[in-house]
C-alpha cells in the first residue's frame, strides 16, 4: 500500500462523507470518515487519526476547489467558533471509495526466548 494510494483514498472518503452528511467541522468529518472506513473494511494505516490531520486535508481540498469553507459554528466543547466545510459540485463523490489494498507488513524483530528462571522453591516462572 503506497502513501499516494492512502492519500487518494482519504481524499475520496472525506468528499463522500461531506456529500452525504453536509456541512461538517473537521472533528465531525474525522468521525464520519472513521465510521465509513471501518464499515468498508479499510486497514488502520489508511485512516486519519487526528482532528488536525482532517483539518489539513480539508484545507488541501479547499485549495483544489473540491470543498468550500462555510459559516463558523460555535463549539460548546471548545468554547470557540470552528470552521465548517461543505463539498462543492466539483468535489462530489457519489459512491463509497474502496480502501487501498495490500496492507503493509511491519518487520517484527525476532526476540530471543526468555531464560528460564528458577524461584527459591525450584519451580520455573512458567510453572509459577
């Protein structure tokens, strides 16, 4: 799974979610994306994990003309206004994107077996 494939999936997914849900803050978009990705069987590596990452993606899509910034909404949680975003006609995605395939295999270091330690009673730690 290449980083470019992951980013393309994230872009399509957020556009799809905004198209279905409507105006959303970055936090709401992140939650919508997470739910949709889990339902679609996406690997964890393909999901955005922070609100800041979702906000960055939304700003990127805004520069490309695929989303537009709407009115601010006051957040009761943070006590300040937060930007809302909506998909434009150019960015509308009508179907749920397929997650990227080919999960990355992380190389796990081989660990040496733990030495067998004996307690005072002469039994091993496994037996204990």
